């Protein structure tokens, strides 16, 4: 719980009373490897803060082939924020890559915090902007770099994560085949 509060405090001030209210609205949840936090076609009804584990945001083509858009790991929020906010079906899956634990806000609990804590919406807007800027930067790099540079960039910016995710998912994220990733790793 302390990690969540420290993360939130990076984006705004919270009184002890507000912190206690936040703590009362969040529930711990365990998700097993391979299970979904949310699934395509459903409306996101919760936001999770990862305390342990790795998730991938992915989608599947008509043949069932999975494509990893990005990974999310400890001390970060996970949700399809557009689906959560606008109550529209999500187009992606959020899958646990490892056994994971989260602190979860329900939609009702989150809205109660928005209605009760002055600045809660602004705080979450700052978090969302920060996350989106990082995603845009990562996406831009992926478009202009060759496969080896993308892999080295991943290792540099996400130390240790390559050892926690299956090579097939990492290859999918990098936009290459698993055999190409194996060749790059041998170099």
C-alpha cells in the first residue's frame, strides 16, 4: 500500500485523511499467470496498481495469434483508461505474464474518490499524461529503430524485464519473430 501512496504523491499532495480514504477504497487482488485483468469486448470496471508481477497489453488476430503492444510491471497502474472513463468496450486484453498482485480500485470506489478528494481528477490526469507521453516516446522509437536497436533499447530502458517475460512475447513486442530475437541475443 505504501508504494501506491508514494506513487500518487509524485503527482500531487494528499492529506492524511485523503490517504486513509484512498486506502479504504483499494482492495488487494492476486492474478495467476495467463489470467486476464480485463478482456477485449468488455467495459473496464476497475483500475489496478501492480505491486508484484508483469502484465502485457495485447490483442489477437483472426487466427488467434497474439500481439504484445507493451508490458506493465510493478509500481504502475494498469487499465484501459478510455474504456474505464467513457464506459466503452476495450479492444485489448490485459494478461498476467507472471503470477501478480495488485491493489484494485473499483469503478464505484474510484468515482467516490473523485467526488470526495479535491484534486483527485487532476492528479489522475497528470498520471495519465505522464504514462501517455512515455508510451508515445516508446512507440516513436519502435518505428524508426532496427530490430537489434529496439532490443538493446528494451534492455536499457526495462532492466531485468527481458528475463521475466517469455521470448515469444518479447519478440511480439519488438515486432520480430522468436527466431530473429534468438539470433539478435546471440550477438
